[in-house]
């Protein structure tokens, strides 16, 4: 089986070389781009398994690339940037990024996050279809339907929804959700979970399904089917 192919986009050549070194050491195939326009062209011409995007790029910034990619692809995206403000992180997640790492960063941490994302999107054991009033979740095709209409979710939004739904009535802290859904010891803000929950609710719209995701104040979240 061919190893996953990853595109690394950053205008700092030393960072690209460092990331390439660590990823190739793990057996991944690595492509590179040093500006946003080149990145968009390569994304259009190639099938990548994961993207690592810097935010502050020449010509086209990382936010614009992320927004463009999410119009027709759910390829995992890790934002790699020197900007660590909470607003930037939340915006990145809202545009469809799956993870966010602030420079300076540990290359080993980056590799761990890459592995976690690809592992969760790779071949999986057979999972059960979840069918609730007004909400249908098909894990093998990663399809979600609300009142019979398909809803487009990012990989992490789907993983979060499926995890909560298959463990209905159980309350999970934000820390536990990060551990179970993101698949590693998360170094970022717990707001990551809140942001994804907010996005999920917005995408589920004013449907009964949206009410299934319940906030347990002072603790975290649970999935509860409201009859």
C-alpha cells in the first residue's frame, strides 16, 4: 500500500525542510510549496492525504486556501503558524481546519498529530450505522443526513458527532473529547471542542438533531435523543 502523500506549505524554507525530514523519516511522501498560489495549483493537480498550511503566505494566505479546499474536499488540514491568538485559531477551525499548531513547535508533536489524523481517516473496522429521529449517520461513507438531506461536515466535525452519538447519554469533559476524538494529548486550548460543537450545531441547523448535542454546564457535552 502506498504511503500517504502530504503537502507542506510555508514560505520559510528551513521549516519546510525540517517538517519534510521528520515526515519522510516516518515513511510519508512529502510535497512542498512556498506560496499560496503554488499551493492551490498543486492541490488542484494532486491527490493529497493531508495538508500542512502556514497562515501567512505570499500571494494567497492559508485561510483562503483552507476555504477554497473545503468547497469540494474533506482532506485533513493542519494549520501551522506563528500567530497564536485565540481568534485566529477559532477562525481556522470555522473554515474547516482539523488542527492548529503554533510556531515554534516540536516536530515530534507535529508528526504525532499527522499520525492521529491519518489513522482516524484510514481503513477502519466496521462501524454501526446510527439512525435517530431526523438524524442519520453512516460511518463507512462518513455521511450525515438531517431530515433526509445530506450535511457536509469536516473530518473532525464528523468524528466528534459520531463519537458523541455512539455514546449517547454519556457525559464527556472537553479533555476526554480531545483525547478520544483528536487522538493525542492536545496542547492547545479546550476551546477547540467548543468551536467544533458550535460549528456542528450550526450545520445541523434548526432541526431536532441540533438539540441532541447537549451542553452539561461545568462539565462538558453529551448526546441525548429528545423525543
